[in-house]
C-alpha cells in the first residue's frame, strides 16, 4: 500500500519519553503484540473512539512510513478482516514523525480526525 502518512495514538507522556530516548518503541500493548499499532487516515477516528474514548492525555503521531525502522506491514485486525491496518514491526525514530497533534475528545468523549489546514495537519 502506498500512503504518504500513517498515524499512531499514544499518551503525551509516552511521546515525551520517546523524545528523551530518541525513538518511540510503542506502548505496552504494542510490545506485547510484537508491533506498533498504527492507522491510516480513514481509520484513526474509529480506533480512537473504540480504544481511547474519553481520554484526554493523548497525541496523534503523524508518521512518514518510509522512515520507520523495521518492516511496515498492512495487516487485518483480528475482528476486522476487511480493513488493513499499518503495523510497524520495529521502532519509530523521531525523524519519522512529521507532526504531533493533541487528540482531544469532544463533549461526548468522542474523537474526530483533526482537520488539515492547507493540506497539513496542525502541529
């Protein structure tokens, strides 16, 4: 699959730690599963609302898939064979992150994909 950007949801604290360490190795769940769970633009909202509804400590990493370390594989979720998700089987170097966007829920606790300005997600 040829996309310009993929996305990963993580806590702001995890991102700050990654900046101090020089790379992002994923969440506890990512490490348990053996890859970093990511999304395409069209699956960010669903992922955020399914797994993170109501959380207010999140950021969305905007990632250049050509710059991740390791393999990037497009794989189905166990319960969604019809949708492929990008999984980073490796790490995400800081240089691969093109942007970090606060991911804030609305009053109902739900997320919306951040609106791009001039074709670019706000930083």
